[in-house]
């Protein structure tokens, strides 16, 4: 789609001198780790850790708990996690259907979970199931969200209070050839989900409930599982991103509310960074020249993980210093 060339060299996203002076907030992002994390020693320091989903491979509760144990080692003050299409147990609305659509090995994995886990699942409403995922299975995520906007305090000692505003949305297209369809929605449902996710604040652990909003908010970072159409989304020479997400980004741009940074994963082969891109909209194509797109899909070929992507936001630029 005529986008600027992307790069897998992400070192230009940070300014170590500014970080040492306390002039920037540092974010570390990973995605699509698929059970491959073991030690957090290779996770760089920073203020906020982001994980854009697919922390499991088969989507079992045991895999989520193992990821949570690893997350406990990650030292960042804020640890924000959203689920991906592989994280089946996180999506009670589609869990049973998705398990039965899986191959024999995957079905056996889910059916063989401990008796206590099956008993707990049988007695839970969807809301209670989600609460258990958030408060027990992912207890070491300071914020676990399917969608919504959070505001994180990143104030430096002796400086003006500052907050990073992050919009989150786990929803992706339904991939016909994939058995892994947690949070995968048809376009109309996906559009409504993005509208809800980007139009409200949600409570955060240890924080106050934030006010509701009638429209999209200014955000510093947009965090989704998958990419928008045409942006770091190439798989087998095809553009596989979400047109619905692209249209939402176009809407935000037209309102003057496009995010400074959009982070995601999902398409493993498209890891990299793109400064500015164009997305499909109702009028054709809409350019987002001031948005940096980061595909942080961590899993490379085989059992190897790519390094996390690190980026800085100047404290002076944070939109949350101003009114929504």
C-alpha cells in the first residue's frame, strides 16, 4: 500500500541520556511469546511493560498460570497485559466452542486439566470467569484488560505529575484456517468492540474509577493484539491486518486523536517498526504521519524469541497532561 519501509532495527526509539535525566518514560513491549518465556533477565528495564497477547500456545489455564509466574519476575512498576487469539481460556464467551474446534492434542490438553479447574469453570458466570482470570491466573499483571483505556502514573520525583494514557483492545479478525479464535470477531462485532474499547476509561488496580466519555479519547499508546490492514501485517505475501481496526484509526486521525504509538503483534513475520502509515477508511486511504507502529511479535522461527522492543515517550509530550 505504498507504506514507508519498515525496519527491524529499533534502537532509534530510545534516548538513553534523556532516560537517565528522567525526561522520558520508557516502555518495553513483547507479544506472541507462546510459552517460550523462562527468565525475565533479558527484559530491559523501564517504567511500563506491555504484552500484546498470545502468551500461551494452546490457551490452557495452566499455561496462563505459568506465564503469570514469569510475569512476577518482570520488575516494571506497571505491567499491562491483553490477551490474544491463542489465549482461549481468557475468553469465556467462546472457550468451549474453540476447544472443540481444536485438534485432538489440544482438546486433550484442555480436557485433562486438573479436576479443580474444571469444577471452577463449570460454576462460573462469564463475568466471574473473567474476574478469576484477572485476579488469580494473571495476578502479577498490574492491569489485565480485554479492552478499555487506562491512565498510568509515571510521575518523576520532584517533577510535574504525568500520566501515560493507554488504549487496549484484544479483538482480531476471524482467521478461517486457524483453530485459535479467542477474541476473534466478525467485522460488525469488532467495530462495536473497538468503539467501546476506545471510548471509555476503566478501573485500574489500586486506582480510582475514571470518568466515562462520549467519544474517543486522546491516548498516548494504542495496544492491540493484531495490526491494522496494510501495516506490518504481511504473511505469505498477503496483507492480513484488520480493515475494521484501520477504519477506527482513520476515524481517530480525522478527529485529531491518533495515538503517538500503536503496538501489536499477531503476525510473527512482520516484526519491526514503521514511522507513519496509511490505513483504509471510508474515503479511501487515511495517512497517520505522526503515529509510530510497532509489531513486537516476539516469537521468531522455531523456539527462539526476538528481543523486546523498547521505546521512549518524552514526558513533555504526554497528552494526558491535557484534558481529554
